[in-house]
C-alpha cells in the first residue's frame, strides 16, 4: 500500500499542470516509492492535457497513473481519484496549485509513521497559502489558535475558529477508507464541490493531527477561475446545489457528537447560506429573488431549528434585508470580506 494518493483533477490544464506534478514528485523523500499521483484527465479537448498525463505516466510508471474520462467536472475527477486510490491517505491537489517541499517533508514524515500503526489518524490538517502571483502577494491561513500541536487530538480539544479559518480542501488530508466508508461522492458538472468534500466527512472523523507548516499553495487570479466574482455569479445555481447537498448530508445537531464540531459545521453552513444570498443579490431580478427565498425555504423545511439559528445571525440577517438598502448592505459586506479574507 502507498502512503498517500495525490489526485490531480485536470481539465485543459496543459499550461500549468507540470509545476503541480513536479511539486508532488518532490514529496517522495528518500525515494521510497510510497506516493501515488493520479492525474485525472477530465475530458480535456482544447490542449494536450491527455498526452501530457500519458507522458508523465510513461516517465514514472511506478508512481503516476493517468486516468482518462469523459468530462464530468471537478467532482467527477475527485471521485475517479478516490475510486482508484491505493494510498492510506488521500489528498486532492488542483492542477494550477502546488505543494511546498519543505512543509511536505514534515507532513510525509507523519503520514509514514501513521502507516506503521493499525489505527492511523483520520484527518491531517496543515496551513495553505493564497498565492496572488499577478499581485506579488500572499496570505497564509493558519490554525495555531484552533488546534493543539505535536499530538493527536479530538474535536472536543479544538479552540475557536476565526471568521477566515474554515477548513478547505487545500488544508486537509483524509484517511482514504474514511472517505469511502462515509460514502462520499461528489456531484458531477458542479463547481464548489470542495465544500462538500471537506464538510460531509467531518462527523466521521474521530482523531486529528495539525502541522503548523505552509503545505498547500493556492494559486488565485486567473480570469476563468471558479472563485472569480463574475464566474461565481454565473454559476450561482451550482452554489445553490452544493449548499442543498450539504444541508441534506448532515443533520445538525443529531449527526454530530461533539458540540465544538457542531458549532463549526453550523458556522460553515451559515457562511454558505450567506454566499448564496449575496450572489443572488448581485443583480436585482425576480428570478434571483425567487431563488434566494427558495434556498432559505429549503433549509427551513429540512431543519427548522437550524434555520432559525442560522437565519438570525448578524451575517445572514444583514445580507437578507428585503429592501434596496439591504441589497447594498449585502454587497458592501461582501466586498469588505473580499479584502479581509483575500479569497478572490
């Protein structure tokens, strides 16, 4: 068994996938051959992504596997990676991002130790870095105030998450069998499924380990990137779909044993509801207003108690004030959040 399987979803990624792959190859410290790289070509047609994937497999046949499939979106590519993974752990690395070699030295050392144990840690967390290459700027997202360091711990031992400290796909490495045992399957032809990937397995996580190293470098700034504001608005229906799946997948608080985890997941879902509301107010149309009312009705029907708690938070109360002034308030809050959290 490999120590870790790295899945790289690729869709017309030829211009930047090499840097990503090279950064992962560098993680095989000591040349043990215990890492696996799954390059998932998700129906690329506009460039030579497929040929590049095959060439990488030819060069590293014991490490790299090229997987070709019809286009199904980011979620389908992650599903394919998980289905083919042979590693004890599973890590998704998007094709325009990369891993930090120095940080991964510590991460790999821990993962290798866990592979020697019968009961290995369920979830490993490390920092990620927003790389705004075109601006020459970067922002490091750390969890020093949230998690103990140097030992395995449980949810009950965690501290308080600040507003900008949500766990993203970039910061997590899950035990592969945990993802399979909880039946994780991401929807196809849908963006923003990374929220599902991180959120849905959390109640199944019993043990956690945090390394205060800057593991993942998250490139941000391409015009076609899924977190670009104009792109996000055009895909608001997919944001709604992802949020509904999150509502349906975990029933709070019944499905969660830890109060601290319950609070974190409630706050995460509250953030998702706020994002839905704000993007449906970027343009004032009857359809957007109907969709905004519908997503809140969906939450109320699915979980009335949670609806009341989330709807009456300051964030969601302010973003849903039913007037033109309320709409302007929501958009102002969004642009402030952009500057504070550096997310696009």
